[in-house]
C-alpha cells in the first residue's frame, strides 16, 4: 500500500512541478499581487496632467478649492510616512513633524521631506490650476474642446475643466467635456461645504480658529485591556503586539483559502485529462483505487507545500536584503506578526484546518472530475463548489471589523466553512471545548466526504459514469418524475 501510494504521489507531483505553467504561476503570482497593490499608484501617475481654471470675482472659492486639494495630497503623504500609526490612529514623530511643517506654511512636498519621506514616493498631481483664459462661461467652448490651448509650465495644453462662480445666482458651474472623471468636482463640493461652514460660523460671530482649536483640544480615546497575572504596574494600553494575532489570523485564513483554491484545480484538470485519455485503465491495472486516490491527494498536498516553501523563502530572502532600509517601527510590526504566527494556539489549528480543508475540498474536486470528459462538463458540477468557496472570503470583511461576530461564530460550525473561520476566531480565545468540537466535526465530515468521494471516483474511473448519470440520479429524487426509458 505504502509503495503504490508513494509511486502515484511522485508520478503526479513530478508531473506538476516539471511543467512550465507551474513555475510561471509560481513566479508570477507574487508579481501579479504586487501589481494589484500598486495599480492605483501606477494608474494615477500614468494619467496625463489635467489643467483647470477658476473664473471668479475674488478668490474665496479658489482658495478653498486649493486648500481642499492640498489636504487631499496631505492625507496621502501622512499615510505614506507612517502607515502603522494611521491604521492604529496614534501619534508618531513623523506625523507630528509633517503636521508642524504644514502649520508653519510648508507645502505638502516640503513637509514630506522634512518629516523624513522620500519625495519620489508622492504621487504626481493629476490636476493643476492655470490662470483663467476668459472672464465668462460663454467664451470657454474653444478651450474645452481643444481648439484653443492655455499656457502652462509644460507649454500650450488643452483645458480639461473650468469652474465658474456665478455672482448673480451664487451657483458654482463646472464645465468639462469629460463626463466620467469626478475627482475634481468632488474637491469643489468639499471646498463649498467648508465655505458654508465658515458662513454659518460667521453668522453667529464665531471664528473658524475657535473651531480648529476645539478640534485640536479633543481628548483621545485610548484602547485598554486587562492584563491578568502581570502585576498592577503592567501597561494596559493596547499595542500593535496585541492586535497582531487578529491581523495574522486574517492573513492565514486568506492564505489557506488562496492555496486551496489554487491547487484543487490541478486535481480537477489532471483527473479530467486522465479520464478523457483512458489513462485510468492503465493505472488501475497496477494500483488499487484507494491507493490511487490517496496518491493524487498527497501529490497536490506536496505541491501546495512547495508553493508555501518557495514564497516563504522568497519573502524571507527579500526582507533580509532590504533589512537596512526597513523603518524601525515597520520592523517591529513585522516582528510582532511573526511572533503571533508562531504561537501554538494559532499555528496548530491553522495547520489542522489546512490539512482537513484541503482533503475535504480536494477529494470533492477529484471525485467530480472523475465524472467529466471535458472542462465544459466539469463547469456544470463545479459551480456550487466554487460558490461555497467564495463564502469564507466574504466572511473576512466581517472579521476585520469584529472577529467575534455572531455570524462568524455560527458559520464556523458549518464543516465546509470551519477550515477558514476557525482560524479567524482563534485570537478571540474561544472555549477549548468549542475548538475541539469544531475540529472534530470537521474531521468527521472530511472522513465522510473521503468515503463518498471514493465511491464516486470508482463509479467514474472504473465504471465510466458521467455527468448524465449524476443528473439522472438527482432526477430520481424529484417526486413524480420518471427517468426516460
């Protein structure tokens, strides 16, 4: 048994890892993920600079619009300076230096550099103000359609948009031939809200500085927690070390979902190929069916371990090479995450959940794949499984806000969701009996699915059952429906 299972495992595993597609996917998956993460910045920097003008008697709205646009860039600059402090809503030296520089009259770029930021990291401004070429909206048409250009630092350029402050009606008109880009008009609406606040304050003889001072004097809300057994002098304020297990649990749950979702396709495609090419007949002459099934599951399990080892080694190697350029607070955050991931209370359930979850879904895809001759046939059977796999991904949104959500607690008792949701619940320290009960229920369900999958696999691989047989079986379950003679 061991030898035959080993031979099937090595045959399939070496077949997977020797394919160019496997290595291309292995190498390009981190690249694709990085592109998705950096895509908004790339897209923003790739856009051409768009020029706009403001036609106004005076400069009240113009100044408010400029301030609103500067504030928007300032928010991005603060997030780049210290993302951890922004995420945890706490002060930091970098953010304080940036805010002090801005209060002293420095531009966003100047304040960013003074706070220790790299100016090359700041995204390029999409919209640049130019002097209004005309004095009323009736003369804007040739500039907006590109027949007449406006003078800019980069030479003559078309006018993208223009704001016209109508002194008679008090309305603000936004002129542009682009009906999709909403960023500039959003800035204008926010600027007008601030102006309306100033007008309301002036009506009651209150200066804006009073409101700003009141906001600056607001009391901070510090999150505390009980430290049992650490003495009366123990620090009770919640730190990033306390939050690390929740972050790690979400990362582990998503990684588990991603791995299972990725590798089960190998089982599906490989089984369909072997069925359509009549390879099953040759394999079953030398290997018993349970050994064949176990070997295929182990082969793809080794494949997933190969993926994890490769990505873990690559991440560690990259971190080692850039260790000198990693800020101290970021390095401390990474250390907290690694320490949380190494805790047995989180690590052990994650490993068990991965193994059982893989066996559960892997055997299902393997069994259903044995009934199909083509990918088109497989799609009709796999859709419910793919929809089921999407549900835990949606639960991650609830876990980010509240890992102790009643919805997650209830859904964690559903065995097909337990591999993912149990990990999300572990940082909340659920009762031990509950963890063991969910693990036991998941293990029992996995054994049941393996047993049923073996029978389905035998029907497809040995007896040649197909998709039509599945529909005929379900058709018999419908009351009053008779199968065709």
